[in-house]
C-alpha cells in the first residue's frame, strides 16, 4: 500500500548479526553491548504504531544501549557519496562516519517499517519521504545524526560531491538540518571541507562557490575555524583506482624529482 520498498528480509538476524560483528570484530574497543536488547529497543521504536507517526525520540532507548564515544578528529560528515565514504572511512580505521559507529552500522542500507495494530513488520512496502516524513527510517537517521554530531569533537571533516546538480551542500539535508545544529562549539577545533568531483563528472561546485560558499559562510558565522580543499588528494587516489588512465589520475611527471629533493652530499 505504500510507495517505498518493504522491510529488508531477515531484518532481525541482520541487525543482531551486525551488532555482534561490530562489537567482536569491527570495533571491540566499544566494549560489551547487549545485542538482543539493542534489537528489541530498535524494533519497539516502530512496531505496533502508525508507520507515519514515528519520531526520532522513539529511538532513545536504542541509542542509549548502542551508544559509544566517537574518537576525536575522526568524524566524517558527507552528502551524495555514500559508497566513496564507506571505502574512504575504512570501517572506522581512517575515519568514523555515522555508518562506522555501532548505532549507524546496524542499520546502514536497510529498510524497515511496522504497521498499526500489529506487531509484525511490513515486508511489502514502507512509506517514502513524500508520503510522510515521520517514517521509521527517516526518524531513525535524524536521531542517529543528531547524536553523532553532538558527540563529534576535534577536527571535523565534511566530504562533498562537486559534481552533483542539486548542490554539493543540499538544504534541506541531514548535514544542514540535523548535524550542523548539533555540533558542540566548545568541542570542535576546526572544520575541514573537501569538495571532490567525480572523475568523469562535471566540475559544478568548488570551495568558495554556490552552495559550498553558503556552507562556509554559515559555519564561519557560527564561529568555526573553516578550511576548504578542492579535489583532496587522498580521496582522488581512491577514486582513481577505478580510472587509472583518466587524465585527472596522472601522477605528475615531476613528482620523482621533487621527492628526491636537493642532491645530497652523501
Ligand atoms: P544518501 O541518500 O546518499 O544515502 C542514503 C543511504 O545511506 C541509505 O542506504 C542509508 O541507510 C545510508 N546512510 C548511512 N548513513 C546515513 C545517514 N546519516 N543518514 C541517512 N542515511 C544514511 O544519504 P543522505 O540521506 O543524503 O544522508 C547523508 C548524511 O549522512 C549526511 O548528513 C552525512 O553527514 C550523514 P538506509 O538505512 O536508509 O538504507 C545521517 C543521515 O552521515
């Protein structure tokens, strides 16, 4: 009856399995967590309720049970480049995006919803944002985003896509609406913005232009120390893995000489 995809099959096994994978293998530093209680709290946020009347705070217990601290200088916010962020973050090894925290990890790429007057999940269809914004998935990410931003500290990183038409910094968007407002000014030392174009994509936005300029101005007005870099090299190297022959991926021919530096006397 809804326009969106239904609940992911085997949701319970996936959430509980991902929880154990996270606490035992991906990031044991978070310590002991009760994965079955985390699943129950997750499910109780939306089962037996009108699927269009789920609020972020319905996930409060889920967040309390799955919460852990986020290492300083490791937060990575983003828009419009989920796959790139997944590999760049390296499951928390390089950066810890929301999907690399336990509370984001268990839900990443999944769909879920319940139904009024039934304790069952709806595997046929779930409401889209157009049908109602207070749906189970949207409210989950609103709560998770706000929590993630509140607990981010040190140098904050933001990876934006300079090749998208709708704006590298979309408004409305999770970063604009739930993350920036929840950053704790006294815990954040600096905000580093990276605007990276797709290798074969157009260069629509850059630091200092269009929506990136709007973002830079907003953050500066809020009192943050902001820097912005176009086509940050580390991210480019990762993208270039799939386009080794593209001209944007050529390693500069002067590089070896530069690296060798001045002729040494020994
Ligand atoms: P999209 O639309 O590119 O990608 C949405 C996909 O990313 C969904 O599969 C979603 O899982 C998963 N996902 C991972 N983290 C988030 C998330 N954090 N979030 C919403 N979906 C997330 O991404 P969006 O909607 O623009 O969100 C980007 C936001 O993520 C940025 O604000 C960034 O800073 C933040 P599922 O379960 O829905 O399939 C917050 C909102 O980390």
